[in-house]
């Protein structure tokens, strides 16, 4: 580790009695997300940025059983997007053998750098996936309007909240064989759709971010609700946009 | 605060070891409602009136993580419906910065003043919303009969319980851009449908009340059950009224 | 109370540190049934018979919040089926004002007397109700075969377990305005279908019994599973009986 | 017992304060599986092999209420597949009267001997059963591709993980009257489909295994997710294989 931290300093980064410390929160929230069906089978998760530190869950483990000592810590100030597997810029690497940081790391970084987000959530929610399957193959976004829950979503994920009559638009990008290869596609969609609060990935799931972990979580809930009701509306042949 | 209470007196309003104290109950019930999918993404909630005090959750926060110290207390005896943002008649305002009382306050007040209710629940249940989407656009109410669960619902929400052969009717009002603008529409529907135990809001959710928090909650459960089974019946092309 | 018990003797009937004491079990199981959606909105419940004592939950209360002190105890040896409201044969009546024994009492008694059951469960499961709505109006029973879960159900609810190739048949009776008026219809169906492990009530729910509370509960789970999958099969136009 | 163990030695096999001891894990995981709807009504379960010991839940009991003292222990080194009812090779038999080892024992053994698995899970998930009902009657396997969740499944259940573009194939065998009679059919399917990570049983459920209990569980979650979304896709007439 080139971080210059002693072992004790590195360990202290994930040790706290405060339930709202990022290392504790990630474990707590992953348990909740598991119950929601968002992170089943090791997929999905949440990364929290607090000041100059970014906290990450490990990859490929049961998300509902993570403990604070499994959390990775990276400095936010990186010369470039961190690539999975690279260890050069870690502040803390868990001592348990075989743990690797989440494969979503560069995707979370998109949210941190392009939107100045404080947290980013990735889910494999079936509502998100079914929505990308039911929409026309050529659709590059999901649109919905006239739903109260739209009001819980912020412009670009971090701006002011949408209004009931606004049309929410969430881009859909194609999935890739390796998760880190989504990085560019996600960044391009975030540039093309600056107001979008999230990125859907066809046949995969969704990335949602917010100013804080609370906003990221509540927006992820609002969006998942909207994905679910949109699936029901599509199956019932109801239009997603408009009030008729 | 013009309430004339000292800080200690105001704080004492939400401090109790009794799990059935309104400030504790609201937190407990919101956790339960979250698991039912009623208050996902900060939406929905419950207000309890106990004697001359009305207890309210804050707006725009995670409802499953509210603590008693976040609860607002208003006097029931107000010269007029309290408007959100107005602070003139509060007995207690949480000290945590940025908290605002629920935007539903004037809607809860409708139930307290027009039905003498002891509690009012607002949910964003998808069953309620899907029902308002599947019923004809011009329908101003939902009707169902011949369901055992109808017997758990009271006339006007606070009178005697319905019978199996009775037809339950719940008015549907149109949603508005701002929640407080629903106040008049809800009041008008309550006048037009004096026997209705609840008000559905199209593309939004439902308001349910009762003499006590127990009755409000059990009626909200019965109604949500009926909304859910009505959605299933409509999708299966089964008639909602009658026994055939 | 004509039971001849002192107040202390009556209270002792529901006081035990043993989690498997009927008064504790009923509270525990009702919490579990609530999570399964079986006893939402005060409906449904379970009665347990242990030796000469029958333990009953109160009527019209939140079933997931019952406490042992709310439990009624009746002697099993009654000159006739107990009628709701009758107090002559109670061994214990809760002191909390306004509590009445479950309206299902005489229906539970059918299972105790006609099948020598040790426990009887009543649910308002939507799977049971939807099944009675999707089957033809004139059908007086539900039949299904070739499902592994059939093997968890016992002949007449208390005999030997069914085999995979057996056809399970559960009678359906019409609902009545008052729950106790179902008593005769349930008894008649139990006589006509001696092998049936349960009675479905159209637009209402189901009554399931077993030799013990464990068997009643696991059979209720197997049957609810079969009701649910039968609803899905009917909606997908798959035949319920046979292997094609 | 011909195991040569003293009573104390046999009991010690299931007594541990380590939550990851197989006897504790089986109880813990069965509670979780119950919440997922996998082991409702006594069906389903998990067996864990640790070194030369195989830990088994009892048959026909409520899986969410198993305690470590109910666990059976067998030596892995058996002259042949253990038959249910045979007691000759047990290391520990619970003292509670009437307990029998899981009827799935010889099926779990298939996974241990043919794939060198460390754990095997059996579920009655409705997603698995509905999938076997919706696929054509003559289909001897389920195939799906282009789903992110495929990447959580390993070749043969114990090899390298599949890739997004790979087609997952899970054989389907016919159910039999007695569970142990599935043993040969399962073994034959495992030989014919060496890459398959699980075996579906028509109108019954699924068997899933892995190198460790963690891998068995996460693969069971990924597969259950894929069964569920495949059912939704089939009902919506979407193709399971390919990207269109």
C-alpha cells in the first residue's frame, strides 16, 4: 500500500461505534437491500463517499453478511478512475484472503466525479431488469410521468426534486461481458442525459446516486417503485406517459 | 414558538417509555408500514391525535428510520387548518435542522375535524395506485362487494362495521402538483361520500382514518387487501361487485 | 364464570415461560401468520386444544400484537358447540375490557370434535380467496394433483399423508353474513368430504386443522402454497389435475 | 450406532458457539430459506459436508424451527449411498423421538460424490416449479442467456463462473412418488449435463450445490432469480435465449 498509513490508521478507517459511519452503514444497508431483492446472490451494493474517503464493499460475497472489517477504503482524489484489481491507491484493504473490491468501483466513481455524488447504489432488482426487457429493444431510455413517486427523485440525482407533471427519463445502456466495461457507456449516458437520476443497464440492473446515502437510498426506492409499477402498466397495456 | 411551553415541557411531549405513546407508536408503525411497501422512499406516514395533541412525522425523511425526537406536535384546537411551513401553532418542533412537518398535515386534519378521527394513515401502496389506473378514467369511486374483508371496514371510517353483503365505496380524487392542494378535493369527496372510510388519490395513494390508531391501521390493512384483490380481479376480468 | 376456578387458577392457564405453551404459541404464530398475509386487518387466527383446554385469540384485534393475557380458555368438554357471546363455559376471560373470543370459535370446534384435531387455523390468504374466485361458480371443491407439496397434507387433515399421484380435494362452501353461520356449512362439507384436510370459504378464506399445532401449521403452509400455484396455473391456462 | 463414538463425542459434533459451525449454519440458513419461500411446510433444506462429516436436517419438521440438537451427522466415507432409514453409518442421531434424517439424503450425496460439493440445497421454490410447468412438456432442460445473474453461477456448480453471453442450461427430471427414487434420475442427469449447476425436478423443485455453503447459497439465489424472471418472461412471451 502506497497510502502512507500505518496498519492501525488503516484499520481505524472502518472501526466505529457510530451506526452512521460508512463502514457500518454499508453493512446495514446491504442487509436491507437483500430483503428488498436488490443484492441477491452477491450482486449489487452501495459505495459511500465521505470527504476524501470512498468506502466499498467486496466483490462476489454475500452482501447481507458483510462486516465492517471487509470494507475497502480508497482516497477520492485519484489521478484517474480506479481499475478493479489495481491496489496502488487503496487506503485500506481487508486482511481476509481472497477479497477483491467491488467490480462496480469505476461505475460508482462516475457518480462521484460527474455528479459529485456522496453515495451510489447498484441493484439487480427484477423490476429494473424486466422493464428493460419489456420496453422496445431500440429504446435508449425509460420515460414515465404523472406518478406521485416521481416527486421523490432529483434532477440529475443531486439537484432539485421533480414535480408530479414532469416526465422522468432514465437512460438504458447495453450490458457488457465485464462489469468494468460498462464504465464508458455509463459515462456517455450521463453526459447525454444530464437530468437523469440513474442509469438502467439492460438485462442487468440499475445504478442510482445521490448527494448523501439517505438521498441515494430514497431515490433508489422511488425509482424501483416506478420500475415496478411501469412493468405492471406495460403488462396491462397502460401508457407510461400522460394522464389517460 | 408561541405555545407558551418551556423547552423541557415541549420535549416531554415526545419522551415516554410507553411503547403506545404516540411519539413511539409513529416510529414503530412507520417501520411496519415500510415493510408493507406503504411508505417507501420517504412517502406516506401516520398522524395520531391524542386528546388536544396531534403528533406528526417529518416530511421527506426515511419513514422507517424516524425517532421520537423527530416528531412534531401541534395543538388540535387551531383557528384553521394548519398550512405546512407555518410555525405559529406548534407545540414542539424537532431541533434537528432542516426537518419540516409532513406535507400531509392539512389532509390529516380533514380526517381529524370532519370525522373526529384519532389517527390518519397515508400510503403510496402500489395496490391503491394500480387500482386507480385500472379503473375507468371517469370513475370517481371504487366499489366492491362480497368480500369478507369488507367487514373490517367502518362506515365513514369511524361508525359501525360494514357487512359482507354491503358494497364498499371509496372515492377517487385527482392528484395535484403539491400535496397540500389535495386538501380541498379530499374535503369535498368526504362531504359527497359521508360513508366512505378512505379517499383514493389517482396515481398517488390513499388516505385512511379511524377512531384510534388501531382502527386506522386495521382498516388500512383491510382496504389495502381489497385494493390488491381488486387489481387481481380486474386483470382476470372478474366483476368487483356482486357474487357471480 | 361457572368454571369453579379461582382468579389465580384461571390466570395461571395463560402464564408460562415455555414458548410452546399454547398461550405463548398463539401469540408467536399469529405474528408469523401476519407476515405471511394470513391474518391481516384482525382477520384469521389459530386455536389450540391441549388436553381438556381450548385456547382462543380474541376477535377483532390486531393478531400480530396479541399477548398471552388476551387469550381465552374454554373447556373442551362442552354440552354443545360454544356460541360466540356465551360466557357460561369459559375457564378464563381476559380482564381487558371489550375483548370477545374469536367469532370462529364454533368453526374451530368443528375441527376439534369431528376430526379430533389439536389445532385449527383460519386464514384470509388472498391465494385462497382468488382461487375460489377463479374456479367455476358452481364448483363445490378445488382439486389438484401431481404436486410435490401435496405430500405434506394428511388425509382428513389428521390421517396418513397424501402421495404425489393422489388428487387433493378441498371443498368450497359459500360465505355467510356472520362467521358463526358458517358452522353448519363447514360441518356438512366435512361430512361429505371425509378425506378433505381443510374447508375453503368462497370470497373469505380457509380453515385448516391438524393433530397438533405443528401439523396444522405445516399443512396450512402446504395448502397455501398449492392455492397460490393453482391461481398461477389457472391464469396461465394450465390444467390443475393430471401431468400434462 | 456402529460409529464407535461415545455419546459425548457424538453430541459434541453439533455443539459449537461458532455461528459458522455446520450444525448452527443449517438452522440459521433454514430460517432464511423459509423467509424466501424455499422450505415452506417442512419441504426442502440444506446439507453441509465438512471434511469427513456430513450434516443433515431431519425430515418432515418445520425447517425454520430446527435446532442444532436435531441435526444428523453421517460419515462422508460410506461404502455406498446411504439409504433413508438405514442407521448403520450414522455418527450422530438426535435423541428426540421420531426424527428421521432428510429424505433427500441420497440426492445430497449425488452432489457430494459426483461433484465433490461442500453443500447441497433443495428448495420447493414456486419459481422453479412454475418454470417446469410453463416449459414444453417434452423439454428436458431449461436454457437462458444474456442475464447478468448468470455470472453468479459456476460451471457444473463447482467450476469457473459463467459469462454474460454463455447459455445456462439446467436439466429437468420427472418427479417420482418417493423422494429417494429421484436419486438415479438425478445422477443420470448430472452425467448427461456435466456443466449443469443444478437439477430441476418437474412439479417439485430444484437441487443446487456448490464448493462451499456460501457458493451453494449464492448460486441457489442466482438460479432462483433466473427461474423467477424466466417465468415472467415466458408469461410475457419474451424469448429466454438471445438478446432480442
